[in-house]
């Protein structure tokens, strides 16, 4: 779903993503035909080892924008790519990992259907799922229409390099590495997350959440995959996340057997055979059944490990040894590994501690023993690093903007500083949401200010008078999508809350006024019609919200009558196309003498590039031409 949303934010709601088995030449050729428009490549599958030479080369090519030449044909990618996969790729290639942003997603939680579910409960559950799916599809389609708005987040037509450099500096200090490619990429992500939140009228807590997620999750992942990029280190860190004897919260000790790493797969009080009496008393081990452990990691963390590959890696380490050990026997013993306790007059299940296991419950199994001191070195290094960077709220940086100097990015970006807002939000002053998000004016649509949604009383009364109901209902995704399509809508088909601005605005002394279509007046000619009864007269027939609103609109406003032609001028006019006969919503007017802006011809312009060194031609020519667009680069 995250890949689908990213695809829609790029404007490709009706275009499917590239498949994961697409070849490297095909991907590079596609990216050479589009600029500054990421390509979503879904479900990449590699060998069981997770190594791929093709993607190792592709990652470097996309990051460095290197040219690929085959015979006499040369292709150079001008856009990035977004890959999705069920596992990580090329973990051991640090240069490859430093050229990408890696975001781990938790496995989807499975909602189990109760066996004794009644028919009414089933209908409620199915109706909820259907509504959620329809609402999500409407959100994705409406989000696809905002691609031009996201593209407008520029400063004088270019990226705000000073603000992006400040975010990169912040991430470098937080991670503790300078001149690092990976930290710079995370800084770019931080910049756009802050601006997108602000554009959608977030509050201070939302911006604080961005920093918290970035530091606690992203820097931890960056540290793991650069300092613990080996297969063994990744396996150890994954096991620590799903251990049932830990309080990480990722697993339930009494959960399903294939999603629980408990005493049937792991032991901490066993020792391999062949130890000297001195070693047996001083060295502790953790024993794991590798096959069963890999199943749990795949189910819970969606990380795939091949047991044969792991066994080969274990043989190269002097602190790992193969052997046998006693584990809880699930074939003869009940699951989960629990005992009944009488608490507050009721029987409850409690996990059985490792020391409470009896010999009759155990069975000898193959396993691998890991020295606990070496195991803890890997775990503690990550935990220690994460603890060292938790004080991100006090990080101060020297701005790359000459007029700013030294400042606290967290305080300014979250609005906690008395010095004002962060200068990095200046790109929003020039975006299409400037009058709505707070930079040049503010529209009260429910967030960012106290009081929530604030509606103009006159628009609310007019909207209710013609039978369209509450304005808050009209601005739900499915309802919006039912009125707007890929053609210009008819103003007589739309509610007043769509053709006029229904929300109050800040209108401060320095704000730009939000223009309204005050000429549009919709007056009901008859009371709202009642819904037709069903055939069995048990209530109204099932009618969707969109269908009901459209039916009301048609009955309220009849189209204007066509003028009768004069006898002296009985010529047949050429009918206009649908686009020429309908003006955009912003140009709705009742003036018959208004110019038809839909028929204006516009000169073709060269595409404006975003990067500084590619913004102009070498000779500085910026003349408009009525020719084919210039080639990328």
C-alpha cells in the first residue's frame, strides 16, 4: 500500500508500477525518458542469499546518474527509483547501502475471524472493510491529482539548497558521521517530511513525531546496516527483536507457534558438549534451532533467512558451534508454553519460565550455540548508539544560509522558538497551497488551529437550502470523488460548498485575500425530494450518498433554457466541444460577455529543470519557442 500511495503521489493512479522482474536495461531506458519523477518498482525478488549483482550496479548508476552504453546507444537515468521487496538486498555491500534510503515496515497484523461469528457480526465486519477499501482508493486517486502541487514546492523555481543542507547537517550530527552519503539522503527526506506536514496544516506534535521517527528508527536502521551489514549481525539483531523472554512488545509469548520464539526454539541455560570444567562454569551460551527461528523471523519481521546459508556463515565463526540441546517438545506437550493461575477469581494463562521446564517436557534437537558475550556485543553496540543520540532536541547547527547563523533546527521547525518560524518553510510561500497552509493565508479546515473546522454560515445555510447537507460530509474523499471526474464538471451539478470557498480564513494584515465566487447563487426552487420507497415498503431503498446528492442537485437546479433563434438569422452554429463549453471552477461567472479563456492558445515552453547546474543552456538562452520540447539534460 505504501508503494501504491507513492505511485499516486507521482500522478500515476491509473498506471501500474514496474514489476520486480524488469531487466536493468529496461529500467535504465525508462528512467532516461523521464526527469525528476521517481519510478516505482514493486516486489523485487533476488536469490535466496539476498545478493544481486544487477541491482548493485543499478543502485550506483541511479545515484551517480552514470551513463550506460551498449554498442552505439547510450542511456543516462534522470530520475530515482523506489523499490519494494520482502527482504533486504546486498546487505554486505556497504557502498550500495549508503546510496539508498532503506525503510523497514512491520509485518501486517492478521485479524483472525472468530469461529462463532454471527451473521450480523459478519455483515458489520464486511461493511467496515468495504468502506475502508473504498475510502482508501478515493484517497489515492485524489492524492494523484496533487502531483502538480507537490512539484510546486520550490524556491524561485529551484530546490532550497540551504534548507536541505541544514537538514543534512542535522542528520550527520545525529548519526555521528560527516560527509556521509546516507546521512545526506536522510536529510533530504527530513526536509520534505517537514514541508509536507506543514503544507497539510500539521501541529507541533506532528512535527515532533517526524523528528522522533527519524532519530529512533531511521538512525538505528542506518547504524545497523552500515556497522552491522554482515549476515550474522543482521540475524542476531532480528532474533533480539522477537525473543519471547524480552519485553520488546513485538511478540506475544502466548501467541501462535510459528510467530513465537520461545523455549521450543531457543534456550539460554544450555551449554554445548566438550567444554572444560572451567569454561562450563564461566561461559554462557544461547542455543537456537535455526530452521524454526527463521520461520518466526519471516512471519513476524518479514525477513527471510536461508538456514543453509546461515549454517555456512556460522562455521566461519569461532564463537558459534553446532550441537544438540533439550527443547520444549510441541509434538507431545500443549501449546502455548503456559500454566494456569488463579487471579482475582478467574483462571488466567501465564508464560512458563525457562527454569520451570521439566525434563518430561523436553526433547533433544539439533541447534547452534552462540557465546553470549559475543552476542551481546552486537546488540549493545546498537543500543548504546541509539542512547547516545536521543538528545536530538538540543542539536544546534551552523546554517548554510549566510543570514541565519547558528540555530536549533528542532526548536524552530516545531514552532517552539521565540525567534519565529524556520526559514526552510519559505518554499511553501510560493507553492500552490500558500494561501491555505498558513504561509500567505490560512484556511480553517480542521487542523493546525484551535477550534477545528470553521465554516462560513452563509455557505452552510445555502448548502442546506438546496439539500446537500453538512459541509463536513461533502469533503469526505468518496463524496468528493463522486462529483469530480477527469472532465470539467458542470457548475449546476455541484453543491455550493464546492463552487464557493466554504471555510473561514485567517485574513491577517499581511495575508493574501482568498478570492471567492460570489456571483454564483444557487436557490432551491422546490423542497428536497424524498427517497423512493423500496418494493417491500420496509424502508427506503439503498441509495449511495453520491447518488442521493446528485439526484437532489438535478431536481433543485434545471439547466438554463436555450435561446430561440431569430427568424432573420437562422444559421446553424458549430457546437463547441465539452472542454470549450465549460470553464474551470475558478473562472465560473454569470457574465455573458466574459472572455472564453479555454480557447486561448499557449506557447510551448522548455521544461524547467530543478537542479542549479542544469537550469539553463550553456549559452544562457531562455527564449520561448514553439518547437518540440528540449531533450533532458
